[in-house]
C-alpha cells in the first residue's frame, strides 16, 4: 500500500516539475508548431508556454493530492493493481480539466480583435472521433452499472465486486466527465483575440489540441471501466464456485471476456468509419479543413480574416 502511494506521489511530482524546465516548455511549443503547421511569433511564445505550464502544474498537483489522500487512507482502502491506475488517471484527468476551466484561452499582451465566427467542437475535433469517444464512454457506464446489478445475483459474489474498483469508477467516471464537459464549454466560449491570421491559426491549433485531449479522457475512462468490470466479474464468478466444485456458468465467463473486448471493438469500428468517410485522422488536419480551407495561413499575412 505504501509503495503504491509513493508511486502515485512520484508520478505527480514528475508531471508537476517537468514544465518548470525551460527546455521542456520550448520542446512542447515547437512540437505543437510542427504538428499543426502553425507559426508562433517569438513575442507570443511566453503566453503559450504559460498555458502549457499551468496545465501540467494542475495535473501534477491533482495527482499529488490524490497520492496524499491514498497515504492518509492507508488503513481504510487498499489501493493496488487496477485501483492504482484508477487513482492516478482520475486525479490527472480532473486536474487537467480544471486547468482548462480556470484558464480557457491564451492571449498575449497588446491590442487584438476577437474572432467574429462562432465555433463549436465540430470545428476542432473530427466527428468520428467524438462519436467513438462517447460510444466508448457509454460502454464503460453500461459495464459499471451492469456489474453492480449482477452483484445482486447468485452467479457472482457480491463482496468481491463491491471491494473492487467498480464502485469507485461509478462515482469517478461521472464526476470527471462532468468536469470535462465544463472545461470543453469554457474553452469554446472563451474569446480568441488575435492581431493577425498567424496568431489566430495557432490559437485554433492550440484549441484543437486542448479539446482533443479533453475528448480523449472519456473513452479512456470507459475502457478502464470495462476492463475493471470484467476483472471484477471474473473474480466474483469464481468466488461463488467452491474448491473442487462445478465451475461458474459458461455464459458468466464469456460475458467477462466480451466485456473486456467491447471498448476495443468500438474503437476499431470508429477507425473503420473514419477511413470510409475519409475524415481527418488528427485534430490539426481537421481544423485546417474546417476553418482554414485546408491551408495554414502564410506568416507574412498580417490581417485577421475570421
């Protein structure tokens, strides 16, 4: 238990300290520019690096707090295996979402003009990705609720399921998804003041990256919930079978296997649909198609066209 708590604290400390290094912040800024095709003027680099720093600080701080809570609850809750992953990811996702809620946009100093065009999530994240993400989250919710309902039957051991991470997913899943939705709303409602097309485009690229990362949280949670539910049901099914007695019903064991495979089947179906529709495979390509006619603005252009 102590080792698990220390690992959580170590992960939180690393994420918290990394953005304090100037070389690391510069690397993140350059990677964004390279992936999106955006040009970040030197005088605006500080604003972008500040945003990156805030996101990492909030994420790391949330994981550190979670590690301290786990350490304090040492005698009340055993955190191991999938529960360790649960604590780390839920805390990190919550911290990341809170950073976007508190600081939804990036604007440097100087006079700027706000964008006139009202944008939505559809402008920044491919439709197939969003549908797949929410479908995967849905499978996780169904898995958690179904597992808790099956705990009431004679085919699965109730205590095994209730002592697993499934109840924690039932609460954490809902809370983190609500935070993600709030953060997404805040990011989309924030103004995009820009002095020229170049700055407006890199703000679009940053917003696309932000929304894409927020959109990744629900499907990951859904997948982890399915895997955790599958593992809990498998253990609970065998717990009802006495040593030397008959094995659990075949349908119970196969349902565990199917539950673990379900989110991956949803993701595979989403990839097939994306390929069939020829949708963009990443958020930067998508935002260029949706808002910039497929071409990033020329850095020599100095007029806002929005």
